[in-house]
């Protein structure tokens, strides 16, 4: 679906989409999308399950590139809790207002810019050979 949306919006040659198993890929995961180099990882609707946050954070760390996550305030203080959990996990995050001007997107959606984690990097990380990886909730 992400690949079709990219194509429909005229960025099919810039945006790549892949199925991604969350968590840190093991050494046997040479075919994982995280084994490739990306400029940025975009995640939409991936924060609604608090129990999955630790694995999401592992995935962000494994990506070793900036991540942009879209998140909705479904429960009271959910976004503040998410931001706090990210910081406690060692992620550097900036909360940004939604660019939407009206409706649910304007009122309830925030963007989380997560800086690329520091530390050992995968070979070729940050070189942007693959463009943008789009990840959606399942």
C-alpha cells in the first residue's frame, strides 16, 4: 500500500516500501530492509500499542537513520507518555505539530522526529542509496 501511495503521489522513484519485522535483526537477517541504507524511515500508525513500544524503539535504533513517526492521541497523555518512553530508551526525539490545519489530524496527531541513534553503524548507513523506507502499523 505504501508503494502504491508513493507512486500515486509522484514519488515512486524516491520512496521505497518494504515489509519490516520489528526489533533488532539478527546476523541471519541480511535480507532485512534494515540491512540496506536509507535516508529516513517513516512510520505511520505504529505507536497505538504501548506494549509494542520497546520493540519499536529497538527497530529505530537498528535503523541507524532519522525516523519520522506519526502518532495520534487516542488516550489521555498518550503522546507525552510516548515521548517520555522514547527518551528513557535513549532516543533523541523532537515533537512537532501536525501540518494538518483542520479536523482530527490537526487536533490529535503529532509528528515525532527521532534523531539517528549514535553508535556502531551498519556498512553504508547514511549514504542514502535506498531513499525513504515507509513503515505502517499492522
